[in-house]
C-alpha cells in the first residue's frame, strides 16, 4: 500500500512564499488571487491569521484584489469571511483561467486616448 498526500499545509515562516504572497496581496501588489481547492482557500486564510494579517487580507480581497475560485465548494471558505470570489459557470480550471483573463482585460486595464492612439496600462501596484 502506498499513501499519497496531495496537499500538505504547514505553518508559514516569515520568509515563506505564502507569507510573501499574503503580504503582497494586502499591499495591493497583485491583481488576482486564484483558488483551486477549498483546503487551499482555508489554508491561505489560516496563514493570514497566523501572520496577523487576516483583516488586511480580507479587506484587500473585498476591495481591490480580485479573488477567483474554481467552483462554489472552493469559494465557500472565502464566502464565510465575506469575500465573494468570481466563479466560472463551468467548474473547471480552464474556465477559471478564461474568466480571470476576461475580467482582468475588462476591469484592470486603464485605456487612455490621445489623438488617434489608444494607450492601455495593464497591471498595477499601489
């Protein structure tokens, strides 16, 4: 018998990648945070709590940083804390990627017109 552990969550350390991602999200340095499983969503929230950044993370995901979940089960831990992530109609990774790309193209692009030219600014950092 072979035991396989597909997900393993450990408490983040100060220099951990998850901690850096949470800090960047709280600072508004990312446009979207995607989730593909409910355990991952819960783990990010738990890590933010451990880092003392839970309120800041939730505030960022409510306003400014898009949260995206592959389906309603994945979205549930986020919804429980008042974050309403975007969810594709089809609960598939490809559909999630398409939805995120479409939303970023429509909501996170600043278009400036000068004479006959259009300048598009994509991405941002606060």
